[in-house]
């Protein structure tokens, strides 16, 4: 019975005979044609390729960046939490110890000598970003480039770490 | 001298009608995509040329460049002639349509019509019923279950809907008293070009329109193709320009059907005020205006075909047969009886 429905969406199926007007089909068809004619003259939702640019969401999850701190030192300590969190097994890294004289390069005593993300495996879920205790890895609104071979999609530190003269703004992703 | 002139003028008219039919059929494919897009809040093809106007050309080139595949088990001969047969029957109907009144060149009055046979309506019915052969042979020759299912559906559907189509035309014949297209068109020039047959035969028009949809295999009667369940129906195995011909035949069929509907029920080349205009302007110019008016009416019906296609889903097979045999045929017969009574009473 309908009154016991928890979701209030329960509908009883009825097998009632169609009325004469319904059997004629034509009134219903004309009504439907009115609807489609409205859409015919209505506003179009198409983004024209190459002309219109779609706005990204402020929390769009695109190509990753490995951040540096305010003094330009790499924040990543190669703890491996992002690699553990990654459901697609896209992240690998090799840790190394900071040598005396490298304090201006790495923020803490340990750093990632090799840090690789396989962009073909990555599902851009953002779990690495959430797992990171050092606020080192972020997803940005940039896109992964087109490559010709599979191995070129394995991005190393050369592509992931932000350049000193070209810092990446990730303030949109820090609010949540 | 008379025969030679006749040959020349008929050849010219045939070539022009042929070219115009093919051009409009080609641009109907573009129109269909645009109408579909607009109804679905999109903008449709817009890359090939301004507003995508070169799209039919691009599609044609694409069709020609594709591999022309013939299944190994197919009946080669039938497989090859089926698309041509479809196209032929679709184009043949255009021979009896009066595109305009007459053009006077050097004292000769030339009717703008390929041939004015006195059994024009009979000719149309017979050629339209031949149309099922293209589909049937195509589906049979493919040696494919889906194709055969599509062909079976197509043939039963077309046979079923020819009946109410013929019956609705009988009622029209009672009103007009002639089977010749040119006379039917000329009769409708009464009341200064407003005496259209739709006024006498509104039910007959609706019946004829529904049957025209079925004969052209258009939604809601597109069961023969039925891409959702039959993978394309009778043209499943076809590729390249053979497939193009099948699709093209559908649009040619649509154009010719629209022209016939306009001629039979919507006054053909007549428009309000045509007789007054014939007295005011040179004869040939008014005739050309009439041709334009017929084209506008035809284009409207082509739009109607598309409009309906993108509005409603297709019938189930049993619903289709129910509608054809249990509804349309009785209504058509009732229409004939009522028309007969009215004609008898008022002696129109």
C-alpha cells in the first residue's frame, strides 16, 4: 500500500484502459511536438570546439604538482603515504638522505630522489593529495600532455616539481 | 517539329527534376541533423563550410571512400541491385508531380510536369508499393538474421499501410473526380487559390500523412531499421555507397512524399491570390512563384517528417499492426462512406 512507503516515492502500477483521446495518439503526439518545438527555438547548450572555453571547476583535478615551500625547498619527504593511498598504484618513489650543504634544496632530512607518477594509471581521484602530511603534492587545473609512447607518460620529478620561476597556484584546492 | 520540341522540353524537365530531387535529398540529411540538434538543444554540424553547409558533400565523400564490403554468403546479384532499386522507386514517383502550371515559350504552353498520365494516383500507389522490393531484396540477399527480420517487418508494414493509404485516396478521388495530378492541382486554384482539398478531406489527409510516414519508413514506423534492436535492419550488411544509396533513398522518398501531400491536399502550386496575380504579372513569373510556393510547402512537410521523428519513439510491432488494421482501415472506410454521402447530397 502506498501509505507505507518510506521514501514517499512508491507508485502503484495501474493497468487501466486508455481513454478514447489517449487511444487516438494524435493529441499526445501534438503535445509532444509542442515540447520539441519549444526546444527547437530554445537556448542551445553547445560549447563550440575551438571557440568557447569551458570553465573548470575551482577544484578540478588535473596534472599533479610537487610543491616547494616559500624558500624554494622541496616539501616532499618521500614518506610514501601517497603511494600507499593511491588506488591505481600509479606512484613510485625512491627516498634519499639529505647531505650537508643541500639544506637549500630539501626542507627536511629525507627527500625523494626519484618520484614518478604514471599518468596512464592515474585516475585523478586526489587521494594522494589528501594523504600527504607535508602539503607537498597537489592536483592542479593543468592537463596531461599528449605523448606518443607509453613510457613518456611516466612523469618524473623534472615534470612534477614546480619550477622556481614558475610557481603553480594551488590556493583553490587548499580551502576544502 | 512538335515531337522534337516535346522531347527536348521533357528531357530538360526530367533532368531538372532529377537534380533538384537529389540536391534536396542530400540537403535533407543536413537538415535532419540540424533539426535533431536544435530539438535536442544542440547546434549540429557547423565545421564543414559556413554553418556546416558543405556537410552533405563531406558525407558523400566519406561514403565513397569506405570499403565496399560484400558478405561471402550473400546473393551477389540481388545484393548489388537492391540499393539501386530502392533509389529508383523513390525517384520514379516524382514523374507525375505537377511542379507548376505552365510556362509559355515562343507561343508553346509547356506544363512543368514530367508526364501527365490520367491515372497519376494509381501510378503513385503502384510505384510506392514497388518500394518494398528494395528493402526486401536487400534484407534477403544479405543472408543475415537481422537483415531478414528488418526486411520481413518492412514488407508487412508497407503492405499493411498501403491499404489505408489507398482507401484515403479513394475518398479524395470522389471529391476531385479525377486521377490526374495536374487536374487535381488545377482544381484547387478555385476561390483565388484557396480551395485546397484539405478543406474537403481533413480526415483523409491525416490518414494519408500517417501512411506516408509508414511508407517512407520514418519514425514512428521505422521498425525496418530499428537500430536499437535490429542493428540497422535490412541494411546491416551494407557499407560504402550502397548504404549511402539506401539512406539517400529514404530522403528522396521523403521529398517526393512531401511533394505529393502538398499537391493532393494543400493546393500544390496554388497560393492565395494566384488568379489575381496571373492577371497583373507576366504568366511565366507567376508560374515560377507557384513553383516556389510548392517547394516551400514541400520543405515544410519534410520538416514535419523530421520534427515527428525527433519527438516520438517507435511503435511496437503489434501496436503497428493494430493501428494499421484495426484503426486506420475502419476510419478510412468510414471516411469513404461519409464522403460518398456528402457528395451525393450536395453534388459538389
